C-alpha cells in the first residue's frame, strides 16, 4: 500500500485526539502508508511530542473547528466551514490524499462527503455500510443510517454495493445477499421489502432470500440489506444488548463470593466472546457510493480500531472499490427499477408527503 | 377473577399440547378461572388422564385442525375452517368465553381475530403489543408485527393503546411513552416518525421523546412505539442476541478446565440475568384493538408461561381494558390526524402502490 495517503480526522469521537493519533502512529510503524492528520495543530503537536513521535513522517493540516457527536449535518454544512473533517475531505478533493478516515458523527460525515466529493455514477443515495462482527465472522449490514426514507431501487443499489464491498474488502468470493425481514417466506414484510425481494430474486446476485433479525449473527448471509432506519435501530440495539449483558453478569456475580471466584475463572472466556462481538473494535463503516473513499469508525474507537480503520481505507483505494462499484451498478442495471417507474413513484411520494 | 372463562388454544406452539394443558391445569389449581381447552379432543383427554386431572372442572371443545407456525394467515382464513384457534375465538364471539389465550402463529391469530371478532371503535388497525422483559422490569413495545405498513395515525393509536395497557395491566400509574428512533433529537428519523413525533408532542400522553434501540432495555420509557416491521425485527434481534450469548459463553468455557469450574460457580448468576431477559417466560403479547380479548404467548411457552398468559387474559377482562381502550382513543382524538387528512394520505398511498 505504498504511496497511498490517508487523511485522518484527529478531532472526532470519544477519545480524540489522543487515541486517534496513537492509532495513526501505529499504522505508520506497521505499514508504508502516508498519513495527514487534520485538526488543531497545537494539540496534535503536543501529543506527538509526548509520544516522542514528532519526528515520524506524519503531516498535520490545521483546522480550527471540530464536529461534535450531536451536531446536526445541516448546522455543520452551514456554520462550521473549517472543521477537521472538512479539511480532510478537501485533501481528497485536491488529490493530496486518496482516502479519509474519521471517527464519530456519521450523519455529518455523510452530508459533508456528499457535498464536497459528490456521488458515484449510478448511485442515487450513498449508503453507510456497517461491518458487523458476528459469532462466526462478520457481515455487511447496509444501510445503517445513510438513507432513512428508502425506495426499492435504493435497496437494490445497496445490495449491489454491499456485494462489491464484501467481495473485494472482506474477501468473500461469492457473497450471499439477504434481505432483512420479519419472516423468511417471500411474501412476508412491508411493501418496501416485498418490492425489493422481487427485484433481487431476478438479479444475478447470489440472493438467498429473507432473513430475520435473530439470524443476523448466524452467518446465514454475508450482506444483509435493509433501509437505513431499520439498520440503524438493529445495529444500536444489538450493540446495546451485548453491552448490557456484560454489565449485568458482572453485577449479578458480585452478589455472591463463589460467583465472584467463578467470574475470575471465566473472565477470559467471557472476554473472548464479547471481543468477538465488539463493534467498536471491528468497526469501520465505509460510505459506499461517494466519489472518494471515506471510512467512518465507531465513536468509541481506540488506537487499535483506528489503525484497522485506516488500513481499511487504504485497502479500499488499493482495490479500486469505487470503480468496481460503478461497474457493478452498471452491470446490474438491467434488473433495477426503470427510470420511468422510479420517477413516477418518487413524484407520487412527494405529493403524499 | 371468579366467573371469567378463558378459551385456551391447546394446539399451537412448540410444546403443544402437553405444556399448554399443563399450564391450564396449574392455572385452575391456583385461581378460580374457568378454562375451555380447544383442539383435538382425544389427544387432550389422553394428556389429562396421564396427568390424573381428567376430573378437574375443565371443558374441552373439539377442533379437527391446528394452525402450523408457518401457515400464512390467508391460507388459514381460506382453507382451515375448523382450527383450535377458530373454535376458541368463536367461543368468545358466542359469549361462552371472555378471552382467548393462544401460543404461536401471531399473524394467523391477528387475521382470525379481526375476521371473527372485529375491531374496537376508533381503531384503524389492531396492534400486537410485545411485553419485553428488560434488566429493570418490563416495557410494552407496540407494534411488534401487527401492522407493517404504517401511517402516523396508526402510531398515534398504538401510543394511546400502549398507554392504557401499561397503566391497567402493568400497573404503571403514568406510563412514559417514547418513539423508537435512530437518535434522540426531535428532527431525527424517517418521515413516519417525524410526523408521529409532532402529534405525540402535542398529546396529553406523557411523551418523553425519541429513544434509540440501545435504550430499549434501559427503562427510559414504559411504552415504546414503532411500526410493526421495525418492532418485529427489534424483538427478534434482541431475543436472538441474548440466546446466542448464552450458547457462546457455554461453548467458550468448555474449552478450558478452569473456565468450566468458573462456569459452574457462576451458573446461578448467569441464569438470573438470562431469566430476567427471557421473553418466552415473561411473554404474552396482547392483541390491542380487537373487539374481544386475545393474548398470544411465545411459540416456545412452557407450562409456567402458559399459566402467566392465561392469567393476563383474565386480568385483561377484569380490568375492562377494551372499554378503557375505546375511551382512551376517544379522549385523545383531538390531537390525532384528522379524518380528512388521513383519507387523503391513504388515497395517495394507494395510488403509489
């Protein structure tokens, strides 16, 4: 991955800038990547000095503002014109970097990326693909919050983009694509998924049908397609349940001395199970459909997760994913809803709302 | 609860008819309820004899067919005219019973209940309310699969019905109502929840705003409102994650002798945590908005869960919930979408689809 430059937004997420910078430093030590850190120059320099790494070949691009986790995308677009994320995206726009890695506010990242870099050909709405750790590996859940009001053609595009991503980044030769639904039978679900089912059934993708929420972790598919509202709720719910269980088991075991000993003996096994499912470690949600490479890490990413995210950004560039996405969408155009049909339903939806 | 008769569908779910019948017998021993078991008379009699309980005051109503867990509601309505569930519902219709308890195929139960008993006044679409065990109690998630294509006025009705149910069955004096969403800010979400938010905000309900998937278990609200597609996926996902974790922890601990001992020591604590969250134990999903009382238990209900479900059905009758639901909907009519507005959006939706 020599020669690839990743612009890393040093100011986002819960542990910024320390953990972001540490992750960037580790990446440089392990790979041949070039990194440009964007954010408050003084703060970044101080940390580099503290880590004794101010002599490493790492560049800094100053930005006077940072995006908070609760800033709305509209506010950011209108009033924050010099954020670390914007500076990072503009480095890609100006071809001084090939990819952006940021941690945190995914809504703002999507809006800014759309605004600065634009969309790929054939993409109506870029999607946020969640890479979800399961007990037996990982899957792509697409979309997890990029598009919350979806038409069938959005979901079909998500399926194609998820397929390309799983194939070339997760190294799954023939990814199985499924539709997240409330039952496995073809006739189940709301109007949106029923319509999408009919398109996917005819497509050349390896479509394995519907899967239910409980089977997301069961490795029944490699790419799980859903609208961004459902996907975001599923993602956060799954993550929340896992966290709650860890806390509850610990709390419950504290009540009894024998159980406390048991907890110590079983600690490693518990940790292995929960590490497998730790979204903040495996995370890294690529924005698919943007004319540029943007990978968003979990808000709670620490150095290791940051390193993995930066590496994923570089792999994305190296594997030429965006060209493959455009090619994939072109090749699958034949079974997508026609332009006329799409215009019609879109127009009518506007009238309704 | 003397004098109340519950018709219990003996043929549904994974452990029918044995566990259903055992649950019914336990209920009779503990309460003054009358029970009519519906289903295959010979099979039921054999089990009653085996349990030495053929002399208890329990009636049997024969039905020649049973509904399978994968039977589609349409098939059941068209081709299965003498199922145990239908017989149970008709007992309520004929006023020979006041409530139905069934386990299993909720889609078929909803369709049959609508067909045989009809809707309450002011209800557009009856909802399936899930009673979800959380770490600190339980909440009502409404809807969990009754209505998969929702308008805002459906969701507002769900909110009112969930409020009434939580108040009079779960004994929460002033239930907090929240909207399941992808973020807590008012402007978050898809068009449906944004619209619903505006109605609920103005309502006299104790509306606490949006909650995210991860907070369902955190007791931030007593009634969580969502469309049936989202609710069903959330319900099954949550249940699936909990089950998977139990299995994985056991499997992982088997790999190491010390961890095995740890597992034995901690077993009770683990069980307490998982029992708290066991939906099949706490379950019992009432159909709200039906002109009659129908409680649906989890497909995996065993005797204890069946007993709890039958008791809930009787409480539903005793508390006169259906009158309270109609009254609640009448009282809240002022802040619901007007009839004209609803007709317009409905008509336009038909045109689109």
